[in-house]
């Protein structure tokens, strides 16, 4: 979670301004959180469903510090977009 601080000048002084979200802002935040949770679930399923020999090939590329090659290889093999491919490979990194 990020906190954005706004500064507002008043004469020679500066003040922190903490905006209060309205109902529309809260709805947008909740919608984005819901989308992010769905994306995390999808990526977790893609990682769980990843089978050899592709899994072994991706881990080998990661061990060789060829992360970009692993991303492109997974994207090509799975037919997913670049964002999902990056997230899957990122999820594999702790497994290597």
C-alpha cells in the first residue's frame, strides 16, 4: 500500500494535506483491489499447473540469470500476455 503525501503552501509555511476519498474513490479502490486479487489467484493457478518439461526449462533459464528469456519463453508457450508471463516467472524465482 502506498501513501501519497500532498504538500500545500500557505504563506511561508508548507502543510501536509491528507485527501479524504469520496464514495467514488473508495469504489474505485475496492474494484482495483478485487481485480488485483483475481489476477493473483490466476497467476497462482498458472504456476501450480506448470508442468515439466516447460517448468524445468524455465527454472534452468532463471538459474542462468536469463529472466527475460524465461518470460518470453513462458509467454510463447502459454499464450498469455506479457504482464501474466512476468508475474508467473516472478512467482517461480523463490522456487529455484
